[in-house]
């Protein structure tokens, strides 16, 4: 196989910068909620414990997103490589690496709020979970598996493509290489 036989989709620095800045804003809001919580007269939304929990969750979640994206800025690897072997994912903090076509049974769309993901239903999901040594990544893959039926998901968020084009391309290539 030559380099011409594969499609490479680079990481989008512009998308990553916007996500990074958004994460920093939410970390800042979380810190504000902890240090100087807003005074709200609503008995539910004004509950100091709830405000504390929301602030802490915001700091932890968006702080982790910011750190992950910051680390991706120096990553020189291509975001996604599609070839006759399969799909090599390097698009997120919990990337699966090479996903051979023979393992992929189906590509499904899942959505959380307005965020769409491609879920790769694989014949051996536990193998993908077991090969991950980082405990955070392993737990994230386990949660994906329990919630969506697969430990492997890809979003177009950090890639130089949009979701619809990515979905169409991957389904087309799966048909081509699995036939």
C-alpha cells in the first residue's frame, strides 16, 4: 500500500483553539462559583451545595478538556487516517489507534445534546478497552461501551472536516474495504 492509497484528515488547530478557549471560560466560571457563588433567590438554583457541585464539576470536566486539547496542540500525528487496513484514530484524548475494518461491524450515529459522534460497533470491544493502559482513557472507553454499545467513538470536532462529510466518507470506505 502506498501513501496515495490512504486518506489523511489533519487535526484542525482552529477548532481546537475555540474549544480550548471555551473550556477555559467554563473553568473560570467554575472557579467563580466556588470562590464567590452567585446569590440566587430560587430555592433550587440558589442552593449553595448545588452551586458548589456545579462549580467543581465545571472545573474538573472542562479543565480535563483544556489539558487534553493543550496536549494535542503539540501532536504532529494526523488526526484520522483511512486506508485498506482500517481507520487510525488520533483525533481525541481517548483515541483508539488502529481500528481494522475486519473488527468493525457497524458505524452508528449517536448524539449528546447537539454533539454528534460516530460510534464504531466492533466485534471485540473488550480488546480495545484492555489495550488502554491510561486509567482515565480506559474508564472513558468503558463508559462509552456501557452507554452507547461501543468503546470507540469519533467526532469531527478536532478534525478539518465536518460531521456529515466524515460520516459519508467512513461508510463509503467501510463498504469498499469490507467487500
